[in-house]
C-alpha cells in the first residue's frame, strides 16, 4: 500500500497558517495597546523628573535641540507639567526661537511656582521679537504681583522711555518710592528723565526697526509719529499718528498726543473732536480723561484760541487741581488772567511761575553737571529745597532723609 503525504502536509500547513494569523493578530493588538496607552496615561513623577533632569543636562551641554525633543515628548503625554513647560521655554529662548519661548512661558498657570519667572522670561522673549506691547503687559503683571522689584521696574521704565512715554515712566518710579528700601536709584532716574527726556533724532532709528519687525503696535506707531512731528516732518507724523488712532481709537495716550498734534498744527476742529467726541468714549476711558490734567489743559488751550476765556480758565483750573505744580499750566493760567483783564491775578501768577522756573533751572544745572552721581550731604539738601519749591514733596522728603543719613 502506497502512503500519500500530501494531504497531511496540507493539513499541517493550514494549521501553521492559522497559528501565524493568530500570532499576528495578538501582535497587532499589543501594538495598538502600546500606541494608545502612552497617550492616555501620565508618567509617574519620578519618571518625569528624570526626563527633566536629563533635558537640563542636555541644555547645560548646549545640546538644545535634543533637550527640546525630549521635553516635547514629555509634554505630549504630560501637558500639565509646569516645570517641563518652563524649561522648554528656556530651551527655545536659548535657541533664539523667541516666539515659541514666549508662547511656552505664557502658558504657565498663575498658581504655578514658575508663574512669576515665566512672566519675566516671556517679557524678555517678547522684547527680543519686538512685541513691545506684550512685553509691557507681562512686566506690568509681574509688578502687580511683586511691586518692589527693582530690575523689573527698570526694564519697564526704559520701555516707556524709549517710546517717549515719559509721564508713565515717572509715574512708575514715583509709585515705587514708598516700597523701596533704597530710594536713591529711583530718585536719580526721576531727575534724569525730567531733565534729559528721549530725543527724537536719537530714537527714531530704534523705533523704525521695531516697527519693521513687528508692524501694527499702536504705541510704537505713535512714538514714531511723535518723532517725525518733533523733527518737523508733519506730513509723515500725521500719517503715523492717524494710523495709531486707527489701530486703537480708544487708547488714552494716542488720543491726547493726536489732539496735541492737531492743536499745534492748527487743526482745532480735529483736536476738539478727539477731546469731546460726538459719540462718547467708553465709560472707563471717559473717567481716565477726566482724571488726566493733560486733557483739561488741551481743552483750555482750544477755548483760549477760540476766545472763550471763561471756559479756558475753568479747564486750566481743573488741570491745576490734578497737577498743581506744572509750570506750563501756571504760565497758561497767567495768560488767561491777562487776556481776561485780570492783571493783578496775572502778575501774581507770573511771579510764582518765575520763582518755580528758577528752581527748575537750578536743578537742571545740577543734574547736567554730573554731581547727581555722587551727591554730598549739602547737594541732597539743595535738591530737596528745589523739589519742595516745585511741589514735589515726596521726593524732597526722601532727599532730606538721604542727607540726614550721611
């Protein structure tokens, strides 16, 4: 009898195929589980800390791309890990990916221990990428949480200064005085800013670079327009100031600067419409305007040019109520008195203005001499006396304290 092996071999082959199919199915199932499970589970804290420590070593060794990849992988499965997010922002910053750095720092939660450092780092990243308005907001938020921070105050001070926002810079320093253990640097900068404000010819190139890098920032466009105005290029100034108004028509500084520009260039109607619009500004902005001495001063000047002397006097009185020691306001009130025939009041006002102007000039000479860098006891006392004459009682008192400590 002849034995035929084919059917047996065929059966065995079929069995092997079935087994292979089962094995492949099991492998695919495990593969799917492997793919899905990392995305639905968090690594334990020890694993996350180990990954972060490795990323920190890579960063220290200048292997930033590798550190970034490692942190991105970690954050893919642990998106709420604040330390990893903060470190990733630092890696991006070191790699000069400033926009990505700012985005990472900006995603840190307020309740995180990394929130304050992240605000400061995001501001630095925004500054590097010419996003000045976002840098300003980050710095202001930092100071809201930690108002007595000298380095952040200085950073914001220069941001304001470079945009010709001298009033805001002085307000920032003045508000920091009661919080400072050593007020001398603040007092020093208050005098320097007062007597050596930014110069259009020196600032315009920086503002152009910022505007080219990140167009459409109302504060930068306005500052650039202000530069052209002070350089006598009124057509270019008008275009930029009106562009800033278009970008943000309810920004206080833009409204006041534009109104001043129109008034100086003889367009009283445009100035008047900005200061007293037919459609009221939002309530918050109206309150800001009413509490701003510059708004009342501009309105007084418009009324004066229109020969409405009673209204002009009323507005300059309101301006002086808010800022009683502003020399140009006192001078203007004297002019209104004189134009109204109140010659005795005018003479008294001009006499007071002359005394204050003399103190102002003496302080200018002192600051310009460089003696402010290392003032003597007598210098501090003399500064205090002039500041008292100018109505700056808080600064005067602190200069007296410095003199007394010598």
